[in-house]
C-alpha cells in the first residue's frame, strides 16, 4: 500500500496508482487489457491548459471552517482566496455563520526570493496569520516556485511549534510534479491524516461522508440524513465547512463513505489503515444501482441491512415508476459523457439505466487502481456488467480532443461536470448539454428522477443551443475536425 | 518587514493572458504549469476562448529537469495548426523562467509563419497582472507593429487605452462607452479589446492620429512607446469619466486636445447634461432622504476605480471622502502623481490615499475611522462583510468581484453614472429605511 504517514509527502498518482492522462480505445478493450496498466503510456505534443494539484489541494483545505491557508508562492497561485465569498455562501447554506475573514495569506514571492529563498519571510507570514486570525490549524502549501528553488517546508514545523500552539501542516503540491490535479486531493488528505486526525479515544455513532459541497443543492443533505437515520448513525460531512475539531475525531467514526472514488481513495483507505475506520468500497450513490449499492454496503458494515432494505423498497415504490416514465422518453437517445474518472463511469451506468445509447465516454484522468489495490468500482462495474461497448478516451481537460470527438459523434446530449465552463463548448456546436454541477444531482431515487427529467427537458427544448450555435465561431480550424482526436499522442 | 499578501486582490503577471484573450482571435500560448491558466483567469468567463481552450505546455517534472524548449516548440507549432487565431502570443510562467528556457529563441523560429507569433515574459514573480497587461501591449507594439508599415495616419482616428480586460469587471462596457463618447465628438475610435475587436484594430493602431489613455497609471508606458515608435501624440486622462461632472470635463478636454470644434462639444454637453438631470431630478429625493444614505465614503479598489468613483461621489453627488485605499500593487514611481489626483476635487476637497495590499490592515483602519453616519464602502467582495459589520452600504466595484453579474453594463459616461446610482441605491433601498 502506498500510504505511509511517516513520509513527508504522498507520491503522485502517476507513480502510486498507475494513473494515466492519455488513452483512446473502447471501454471493453480497456477492461480486457486490465485498465491503465495494460496500455502504453502516452503524452501529447499539443496540449491545452489543465489544472494543478496545488489548486485542487488548496481548494479542499480552504473549505475547512476554522483553518488558515498560507500559500508559499507568487501572488497568482493564491487566487483561490478570491473565492472566499462563494465559500461564505456555501457555509451559510449549510446553516453556519460565515467566517469573519478568509484566513488565506500568501508569501507573495518576488524575483529576489527565487534567488535567495524566502523561508524566513514565510515563517513571519505564518506567525502573522496566526496572530491575526487565531485559526485552529494552519496549512502551508508549496508551489512550483518554492519547489523548484528547494524551500524546506518541513523545517518550519519544527521551528514554529513552540511559538504557535496549533498544528502547522505542510502541503506538498508543487504544480509541476504531476499532470493529474487529483494528486492534490491526496496531498491535502495526507496533511490532514499526518497532522490533524488524532487516534480514537472512543467510538462514536458517526459516519464520515467524504464529499464536495455537502448536499446544498435541492436540499439533498436532507435525503442523506433520512437514509442515515434509518441506519441510526450521524454523518460528518467533510471537508466542506467541517471544523478542525471534527477532523481530529474522524478516527472515532464507524465508517467512511464517499460520493466520489477519485476524491476518497487516499483518505478513505488512510483512515482505515491508520485508524481502523472501515472504508465502504461501493459504487457511488448516483442512479438507482449506485444508490442501492452505496446504501446497502454501508448498512452491512453497520449491521442495518434489514432496515435499509425495507427503507429502499418503500422509496423505490414511489420513485421508480416515475423514473421509468421519463426514461422511456430517453430510450435510444445517443449520449456522450466527459467527467472525472469516477463520475464518468458512474454516469455512464445511469444513462444505461435509462436505456440511452452511450457513444463515447471521456475521463479527465484514469486511475489504474485505488490505494487498496482494487480497480475503481464504477469502472469495474461497467466492464463486468455493461451490455454496451463504447468508445472511451482519457484526457486531462483537453478541450480540442473532446470537441473533435463531440463533433464527430454528434450525440443527442452531452453530459459533463466540472469545470463548469465545459458545457458551453457542446452548446456552441449545437449539441444540447447538461452540467452535473452538484455531486448529489442523481443521489438516490429522488435525485435520479430529478436527473432523468432534467435530461429529458434538455433534449426537448434545444432553442438556446440552436441559437447560440448559429451565432458563434469555435476557436478551432476546420482542419482539426478532419483529424483523429488522438493525432497529438506521442509515446512517452 | 513581513511581506504578506492577505486577501489577494490581483494575480501575477501571467494574468496578462486575459489581456490577450480580450483581443478577438488572439491566442495566448502559455509556457507554464498545468494550473496556471485557471489560477490567473480571475474574470472567470469564457468567450471565443475559455480557460480550457488556451494552449499550454502544462510544464511537468521533465521540463523542469531537462528544459521545456522542445515542448514549447511543439505546442506553438501545433497551436498554429489547431487554433483558429490571427495572432499568437506566448506567455511564460515562473518555472520555465527559473529553469532558463530560451523562449525568445524558440519563438524566433516561427518568425516566418503565416500568423505572427510574439512572446512576453510574464513569470509570476516578476509582477502583477496589471503590469503584465502593459507588457503584452508593448510586445504587440515592439514585436509586431514596429516590424512593418501599416499605412498613413487616418484623420480623426483615436486609439483608446485604459481598462485592464477582465481585471476591470466592467471592461467591455467601459471600452464601448469610451468609444461612444469619442464617436459623439465626431472622431473615430479604435480599440483592440472587446466585441470582435481584433487584428484589424491592432493594424490600425499606428495609423491613429491620437492615443487616448483613460487610466491613472497603467498604459502610460504603452502610449509613450507609441509616441516614440509612430510619432502619435497622446492624451493622458487619468479618470474614467463617470456621471455628468467628469464626463463633461472629459469631453471638453478631449475635444480641446484633439481639435474638435468647441461649439459642437458644448452643444453635446448641454444636450447630455439636460438628459442626465432629468433622471437625477426624478430620483434625488431618495438619495438624500433615505436613512441609510451616507455622507462619507471609502474606496478599496484598483487606482482607476478609486479615483473615478471618488471624483463621482465628491464632484457629482456631494459626498466627502474618507481614506481611499488603492490595492492593486501600484509601482511606487506612480505614488506621487496618483496622490496629487486626489487633491483636485471640487471645493478644494482632498482625500488621503493609502497604497496597500494588506486587507487586514485596511479593514482595521476603516473600522477605526468615523464616517459621520453610515459609511459607504466601494470595494471588492472582501469588503462586504466589513460593511455589514459597520452597518454601512456596500457596492462591489473591484476585483475580486462577486455578487453582481456584469454582461454588458458600464459605469462610464452619463448613462454609466445613472447605472452606478441604480446599483448603489438598490443596495440602499434593500436596507432598513
């Protein structure tokens, strides 16, 4: 196993999980050759801007309610702080008071710092940040610049531990180290596992729910709470707006479960390995099959299978007929999906539940295995159970590639997730698109009904898509659309 | 002294890629890490391009260790094939400059390509996105416009410079309104940013009779450069004209400087002011009778908005300035001149200027000052909670900008002043009255 909390940093996904960012083939072929490990690693000789592990790591940690972030970098890397207003809105939606400040500072590295280093200033910034805001923990993030010039973040923990009475956790997330931004999840969770989580003093009646926004849309949080009540447990939603104290006690929970496989592999397995909290290995709770698998696997660990089975049956009676009614209208409709490595396969499964024809799935990266050595559950399910074979590709947000595919495939609908802006490129081509912005979009039977309706309405009224596609020009040359999408793949 | 950026209000020089994106069909080619483009795209919108369509080398460990020149070459070469662009501008980031890639050399190999390929060093540690904006414009002047002859000067043609694309939340509308004002004077505006303004507009730049810079400091280097290269005189008008007082002064100044018939200018001003005051008359009781209205204000903003809004609220609305905080990391050489601008209000009113990028200290000072009642805070979204804590009135005007969606509105001109009043007094209206 790749989890070793004695190490200062966690290896990147390319090295730890055999993850890849370039592939083109079919899903069955991909399965037959045993996932990423069976394919030749490719790189690209043309690429577009992706995202970095630093942004991913800080984006996660920034959402902790009472921690501070110190970014050891030039000003641009700290721009995530500008989203503090959105954080406030989310915190309010979750019923908490917005924080008085963003608690986000930056050492603002300049040209001379790249020559002489800036560790002393960084220490001052950390002390000043503590004095100003009295956070319950301070996460100190490295950047490309601090990494290239070799700043030693580990040493500051030792130097400051007598001055600052709260945990100071270095986060190793230099952007150039990995092409997979999801490595940033692991960097963030490594810091939490190593510096924040304490050994359990007792067991509580809680379940760690590792998710993103915490079920703020459509009040889906209430649906999670309802299910958990049947199991007689209480969820701790992490990380968004969780307190440092809550994080310290994650070890006391009865289980960890997640809405996203790519998000949770390191943390879920880490909490299990280091603190003995069982990690639920299941499909993610999207669509009927995923929800039932998620709920029942958790129920099994909690010894509540009977109660949950009954609860699911009651709910299903209400919602399944309504889902079927809309699914009938979508039967045979052709779809393309582009999302993260876990969501893409989870949503492919849902569209198949609706009887839709999947033409192509693109994942923003693909993990060969998770931290416990298992194949990602959603992918495994597709390989073993899907009646369809379809084109499958991996690209880390390479817009020119999936636009090329999209134009060729010309599906009835394009279903995508973050980054939010992705949806417009399909609509500009005249292809209706739906953005699965919230992770609870298709949560449970109720969410699945909401989702199937949304897809149907998206396909039904194409007016906006029709109009915009007639009035805008895509930024690509016609030549490009005539080339295969994998034109710029090169051997590593 | 500790160098601390608390609540960042600008990004690094690479943020100049938003300036490139603002030129229609100009393609930035970023030679930096995989996350840099997303991090510095603080305007957060897409248009012809979006964050994920920007060509980028996504520099990794290999390029840091062995250099990234080869990768840059490949990405430029293939950008020219894939991307439908009229001009390609290579922007370098921190890592590639620290490891010493010879970017000029790589870009030089494309000097004979059909589309111009330029390069600008925009390493994050070298400056801010506002400075980067000026460097991009200089690169267009030095590496493209100076290399060939674009034709003789065109009578009445005026290049407009000033708002920094995407950093100024209203930049598109502001440019459009500046163009409209120039057009109303019988001149022909030329701008290289916004609404389909692209390479044809760039090609017109050397042919203009005048350059007009409407900003307190950024762009000054550009208009001086244009004067040197093409002999074009420039007018530096530091204030974005908002509302009647400033817009009329703007029209008179521009008219005089660019030889417009003063009768025409005065007739225009009379007509516009009459219209403006029709609307002011209909609304003004609310401005002054409202319990939540303010007498004193502070701006916490980039220099352009701090100055323009201060002049509007003092010279048009009769308010009194408290301290004005300028937050975009203005280079020190401009401090004195900017301070002087804040000493030229009506009735010899002056305002104290504080240059700071430390949100914590700014907020402490505001909390300690007395505003003779409800403070009016015109700032970034960071000031929203502060204003609420002080029972003040808040309008978001500067980066980081949130709360309002700007599609095509502007605060510039007579209409812009009215729009500003609508936005501000909507906030006042929604409070206890």
